[in-house]
C-alpha cells in the first residue's frame, strides 16, 4: 500500500475538554470527514541517548529540534510493517521523513545489527542521525487513541483528536499490549491541526468563539518531565 514518506507542515496543538471537542466536531461536520480507519490505537517507541539528550534539548523550546521514533497503527508481529520516522521542527515548521519496514527489520537496523534493506536518501539520513547520537535506543513506549479527520474539499488540512495517552519504560516493544501511566487529566483531549498553509476560517471562528487557545504539548516531553526526570533525580541535568 502506498504511503506518504515526506511531510512539511505546521502542527498546532490544543488541550480540550470533552465538551469543547463535541462543539468542534459539530462545527467540522460540513467540512471534514473521519478517515477510513476510524478510531485507532497508535503505538510509538521513542529513541534517545543514555543521557536523554534529545528530549532535554526539546523541552528547552529551541528554534530547531529533532526526534526519532518507530510507529505502528496496531499491535504488530515481527513481520508486520511499522514506520521509522525522523521528525524535525524548525521555527514552527514540522518536517517528517519516514520509511515503512517490517518490525523485525526496523528494530535490527536501528540497533546496528543490520543495514537498512530500503536503500534511499531517507535511510541515509536516519543512518547519519543514529551515528551522530551514538547511544540511541528505545527509552519510552507511548500510545494513544486517535480519531483523524481530513478535508472534504481535498486540501491538506487535517484534524486529529488524541486521548488515553499512556507511557511506560518497560516492555519497549510494538508487539505488546497497550498499558502505562496516563499523561492527560481525565476528560481531556489533545487536538492537533495540521496544514501546509493557513487554518480555515470556519475553524478559526469556532476556536475564537469557544476561547480555545494554542498550547505547547509534547507527548514524549511530558513523559520525560512527569515520569523519567523524577526517577533520575536530575542525574542527567548537566550531562
């Protein structure tokens, strides 16, 4: 199945109550359609160095930041496809490049056991990234339930709602069950607006009318601040 390998877009995040989500969904009805997958459970493995260099840099809110993760849209076996994603953000613009590989191939490649069978520029970029940071390995399993909507008019405007965001540092595999510590308050939903240009006027109007404002929320960053950092007692703060 064909998939999009390269993304360049803006991604804006908003923390909503369930009531606010329902009002936005009502306003979306004439313009947006739920994608073919409906409500899905997304699983991610985030990679970082021994000193959590990537996430520590990210939460300082620099102009440029980057991350590496492996993602699946369901529980997988070793032969099932996953996505290896290199995600970068520079001055509010998100650049994402990804490859689809069998889970076993992806994990062996990123651990240095094998070379990537998919010879491409994206594979070369990921190889460089892994070599540059030296000690990259899975540090967090992070999952959430997502509803994704696309624009009926064919534009690239997307809306996603994520809830039941869970994280853990045990059983770091996409082949296991979903469980972990919650990152959102009960009754809260994370909405993301994704587009290469501006937000449609109708969405601006509903956000303004409901007094909903953009926020900064990184799932991995929140996992680090609430779970990992307290456990390390600041051991890597100046590393």
